[in-house]
C-alpha cells in the first residue's frame, strides 16, 4: 500500500537523499520517494504497522522526524492529520520572518561596530580607539549571541546530522558559523590577556582576527535567502490550494425532516442535499427533485452551463446558476471527483522525474565532499601562508558558499509548478515521469471516436425533394424515429426538437416495425411511411431521383444518408454523422508544428476513416483495427525508435494506453481508460494533447536551467572561495559567500515560478487549416502468434440498419475476451467471428444483445 509521511528537519537535497535511503533500507518497504519541497515522503510498503513504525524509527535515527499522515477523516494509528496545501509554507514563512527580523536587529549594529573603523564610520566613544578594543570585542560578542541563539536550529540539525554521519546544508552553515564564533571567542581571550600584559601589538593583531560579524552575518544572510525561498516555495502550492478552495465549506442536508447546514466533510452517502441558485454543489450525487442550470467549467472546462434535472448526475464544486434541486449524495470526502483531481495533482508533485535521480545522487555525496575540500583548503593555506586566520577565512567561505539546497530544489519546484499549471488548464499529469517523457514524444496515436470526433451522431445535412418543406419532412421523420432506439434516430429527433419541439404533434403512428438491413416502416396518419437506406427505398419502388446522386458524396465524407418517403413518394434525405470536434484540426496542426507525427487509429470502415483524416490532416490513418491491433501499432512505432503517446477514451483503448510511453485519456472517457493513462484531459479537448506536450517541454527546459545553475554555481564559487584567484587579488569574504548561498536557492525557485506565466501557444488560421497529405488507409492484420485453437462462428444479427449499427455490433463482439477478428455484413445481416475455442456461443450472443440488437448462432 501507499501512504504519505510528513518529514521534519530536511533543509537540502542531502537531507532528502538520506531520509530516502534510510526508509528504503527498512524490510517491507518497496519504494520511498522523498519530496524536499513538500517535506513529505510517499512510501510504498507492505501495509504492516510494524513496518511503518520501523520506517519512522529509521528516519529518526538518521536525525530527522517522521509522522504518518492520515487520510481525510481517518484517526488513530499515530497518524497526523493532513495539512491544507500551503499551510506548512505559511508556517515556514512566519518562522523565517521572525528569525530574520531578530537577526537583522542585531546584525546591523554588529556590522556597524565591526566594520566601521575600516570604513571610517564614526564610533561610539566607549568603543573607539586602541584603549577600547576589548570593549569593542565584548560588544560584538553580545550582539552576535542573540543571532546565534535565534538561528540555533542550524546548529542543532547540522551537528546532529553530522553525528549521524549524514551531513547536510545545515552542517555546512553550522561548521562555518561555529568556526567563526569559536575562533573569535579565542581571539577575545587573547585580547584580554594582551591588554592585561600591556602587549599592544598582540592586542591589535587579535582585534583584527575577530569574526563575530562573519558568524552573525552568515546566519542573517542565509536566513534572508531562506525567507525569500520560503515565500517563493509557498507559491508553488497555489494550484492545489486553488483546487481545494473550489469545494464549498458547508452543505445543506435534510435530517429528521429539517434542513440543516453542516460542514461538507460531514455529509454522508445517501443523504438528501439541497442546492439553491448561486450555491456550489458540495458532493457528487444524483438529482432527486427540481432542476437547475449548473456551471461545470471548474471540472470540465465547458463554458456553457448545463441543464440538470431529475436523474442527472451532478459533480461537487460545480455551481448552480439558476434553479433549485434536491440531490442524493453518492460520493463524499475523498471519493468525489474533485478529491480525485486533487489527489492526482498531489501525487504527481510528490513523484520523482528520472532526471531528478541524477541530482539526488550528486546531493548524496555533495556535503561530505565540500567538507573535505574545506579541510584540505585550510591545511593548504596554513602551509602556504602560515596564517590561521587566512586559512580559516578560505575554509569558512567554502563551507558557507556551497549550496546543495539549490540542487535539491531544481527539479521538484519546476515539477510542482508545471503540474499545477497543467491542472489549471484542465490537464492532470499523474507523475513526474510522465511529464518528463511527454517532452520527448515524436509520434501521437489518436483514437477516432470520442477523441477526434464528438462520439455521438448528429444531423449534418438535410436535402428536400421538390415541393417538400423541411417541416413536412421532419414531421414524418420524427414521428417514425421516436419509436426507434437507434443512435441515428436519436440524432434525427434531437435535430427536429431544435427546429420545432412539436414537429410530430398529433401524428398517429401505427404498424411500426424494423426492416432488417434496411430501416423502419410504419403508417403515419394512415399513410405508409419508410425511413432507411436507398436499398429499402428501391425495394418498395420509391424513386429517389436527385437525392440518390448525393449518396456517394455524403459517404465519402463519412456521413450516413437516411431517406424518407410518404405514400410511395420521396420526401427528402437526412444525413447523420459523428462530427469531428471543432478543435481537432487545430490540435493536429499544433502537433505537426512541433515536429510530431500523427496517426489515426479506428475500428470504423475505411471510407469513414479517410473522410475524418482529410478533415483533420493527420499523417496516417489505419482503419478496421481491433483493440489488440491498436496496442500492436503502438508497439510497432516504438520498435521503429519513436516515443509514442496514445490518446483514447474507451475500454478498447486501454491496452494501447498502457503500452504507450505516455497514455493520454480523454476526461469524458471510461474509468478503465482514465486509470490506464498517464495524463487525463479534463476538458476532453484534443488541443490539450499539444498543450500537455508544450507544458512538458517548458517544464523540462526550466528543470535543465535550474540544474545548470545549481551545478555551475557550485563549480565556479567553490574554487573561488578556496582562493585559486588570490594570486590576482580576488578573494571571497565569508559574508559574501553566505549571501550567495542564500540567494542561489532563491534564484532556482524564482526561475521555476516563471512557469506560472506559461500559456499554451495559439494556432493561426492558416496553420490550423488541414494540409493536403498522402493519407494511407490500410487494413491491419491480426497478430498470428495465437497459441489457442481459432474457430470461426457466424451469427445472424437483426436490427442493423446502417454502418453505425455495424460499428456497434463489431465493437461489442471485439470486447469479448478471446475474439481475434470480427467481420459484420450489413447486407446479409451476419457477423463472422474468429475466436478461441474457449469463447462460448452464449457470450457472443449476449454481447450483441447488450448492444441493442438480436442475434442467433447460424
């Protein structure tokens, strides 16, 4: 199982590496991922309380604190309640601000009295002159002591981790500041001895070796940097905090017959919840009474409000614009859609990208190496210059200027901001690894239905016979189609309702029946009426005339023509198709502009697939593929050396989504598809595929900039601090080194925050227009590596009237486990199935019946 632990005491990448190593070595732990930015650890382990306790003990032995975080609503087992995102950052900001204020109050006069004589600044009479050097030293000690005390956590953590042989950034600060302070105290005693002995030369020399100002300013400047860093880090959790703020704090529920306002977390499954105009829906559920216009843009991104009535599902965090309704709570707490989104974003920010593991390896040895370099520098300068003060200055400069913190923050800050920007744009990225991999994608495989197209048929064209009005055609069409449950019938009725809600008012329909392979027949107001394909019309002697001429053109465009006749006379034709989403063309254009190859996969017939391909401009289209073949095509592209992203929405896309380097699921798709994917597009917009890839590239570019800075900074500053440029008069004061160390982390975090201003690119009209491409339509072959015995079975299927029916039957049969190939013949009303001998006739018949048709084994 996976649980989250809150970690305390971490300050740099060396800390997180040590905690991760300590937790990972505990028996029963599968994987531990420590996030420095969030001070948390995601632990995959056997679920045993003893293992969890052992992990906490191991972390505490390493010099840090750990506590299991309880899920919402859970108590006990020693678990700490989960903080609201940003709460820890707010506490850190307050703590650093208080430390900084106290440190500054004492550092300013300390710096003044210590450096004043060098710059010729006026000094208080009691501290001026050779006679008052001891008093000056004591004053510096008194001013430095409060700074050391208020920043004591650097010493506590630093020396504790040093004692555990796991030094971190605090160890470097503690060593540098403590060395300055201890050396200065020793020099103060030397001054007192010299003053008592009347040795003016020794007194003067010792006074120049006081480093109280360095000890105090090191801590103050580092705390200043940590304060700015804490403020910047706090902004990285804005996306999750904004998501949590979408949920209302209270809900109105009916208890004991009365309406009661309770905290949202207290709503229980099955309770009756009241939602009024202007209120947010508190939990997920189903409308029991009333109706309302609901704004679902926070969840789906759809700007147009949706009408909700009895039986409709409503989602928590959506807003009722108008109306009133009562709902039954179906999902509460961590089970709501919003909670799932927040959980996905939170898990993504807690995961590690492959590039981060390299930084972790460097951080694991960084601090010991720096301490070794500082010690070697001290010995070298002591041998070369013979001056302890000079050697100590260079050693302290190395300790305080080295910054493993910047190295540790380089990746997680960019990952957190990047995934947050994705969430703000309706793109849920499940892991940092997916975010990194998406950067390298050079081939995108698109499922057609529901991804590139709307996924539901609608009327595209209406052609009228001479002397027939549209109202007359719709009256007959709707009267007949309302009796049918076919998807095409629903499209015709929806179109008629938009034009005239009472199109079939008072129409008397009798003798209604379905004609296998043809369409529908009935009498309307006593006159015979037909609705169906050209073959049905020809069988009943209906002359279509000019209407029939348009059939081939419509078919080439992927549309299904439905002809209607009344009393043997053609009334007109209504064309129905699954329309291409308005943004599909722009999505393909953006992918092409990014150098990405696009492939359209579909189980539909070649003519329909080719029509869609022409509209959106994909590079390649493959029709008539089975679910296993989709997965095989993805594997084929991978074997050709491509990094592949698969975009789909259905159960049949799950194998391909899992096989792809990056699986991208449409948010409106099935739970199986979403669970198999690495990225979820909540807006169900294909343009977001390109947006996700652009965001990945921007995030990875930012990470590489951060890592370059962190490595470049240390590679340059450490040698300078060691004094390699001293022959040319270039040396580094420890105070300057401390300031550089503090602000190197600020630079990294601030650079990551630039991603907050990132916006997806826009496609101009000329780029969005589909280009003329050589669309290759091919029929994929099923893998021949089938181990079981394959049998061919034929089913007689009744109720099919068009190619949409064929697609439904084919998809239903393909979903049966063990089926390798399906051929559906509309003219013959049959379905030929190749399947393993373990597939029963009953399973095949049941699949067809579940799809809405009748079937028998031939």
